[in-house]
C-alpha cells in the first residue's frame, strides 16, 4: 500500500518568483508563500504566520514567472519533498519544499494583467469581479 502526499495552501507570495533555467532548457521557479491563521489565546486574538518554500517546474514555472508577484494571493496544490545539500562548510542541511502540481491565482482579473510601464491603464480596462485561473502541469520531476 502506498501513502498519500498532498498539500493544499492558500497564501500570499513573500517575494517575486525566482526563475532559473537548468541544463536542457528546464525552467524552475521558487518563492516563499505565507499562510496565516488566527486563534484566541488568553482572551486575545493571535495571528500566526507560517512560511512555505514553493517550487514549480517547466511550463508551470513559466506561467508563475509571468503572472505571480510579491503579495499576490494564490491557491497551490502539490506535494512535500525534502532534499539535502552541503553548505559552504560542508555541513549537510535539509530543506522541505512544496513541489506545486497546479496553482490557482485568486483575486480580480485585473490583478494579473500586465500594467503599462507608466502605470496608467487605458480607459476601456474595467475592474472585473473576482475570478480564478487554474494552471495544471503534470509529469515527472527531474530528481
């Protein structure tokens, strides 16, 4: 019997996606995602924020680099992966990441449309109701 490794997150990007192009033309994008929850402690409201390392591959990485920016709200589905590496002092370190299998941009459509360099929108650019666009990328990962 095999297990299930499924992660669902809704949060805000902590910074713009960092995009790298690996050998063979494979694109990878990564960014931190903040999720917050509130609870009552000793009669006062407390907010706790968790930071998650998000990694996207290939076409999904390309779309993320084009549309996602720091502060944007996004729904992500993926799986947890832990990898190890050696730092400069040759000490073995571990990092746990969420490898995204798809994501949905949350908010108004205008939040994801490119803004002209001068910041002025054309007169026919209307603010639309809330929407979501889902991106799905399946396939084996190169590790």
